[in-house]
C-alpha cells in the first residue's frame, strides 16, 4: 500500500531504518533496548505495526525481530543499493 507517498508492506505507517550496533558492543542487549525505545515511541504516536527491512545476511538481527514477534512478510532487492542486497521484510506488531 502507499502511505504518505511511501510504499509500505501491509499498510504500516512507521518503520525502523538502519539499526546498527558497533561490532564491539554487540551481545549486550543494546539492539533490544534500542528497538524497545523505537517501539514505545511508535505506540505513543498511535501506530499499530512497524515495518522493518533487513539484509538477509543479518541473521542475528532477524532473531531479535522475531523475538519481538515480527513476522517475515516479503522480500526485495534494496532500492538504490549499489550491491543490490536482498532483504527480508518484517511486520512488527506494536
């Protein structure tokens, strides 16, 4: 669906873009804490679900999203990516 000019999976009205944690800091719950902050903010804004796209190589991130109850709902080649990275699309209920 198109929402505010953006193509959105399942007509979501918000998304997480480029959540990265420095390799030296991984495994300490930082990504989980950042996602919780993003999700809480989205809830406070009245959003019901969040769209998340993630490079297929980032399996640890996928485990985090799935732990948060996200479901894979699509695949794509990242638009504008010179590497043409393949991504999984997740819907994360809020």
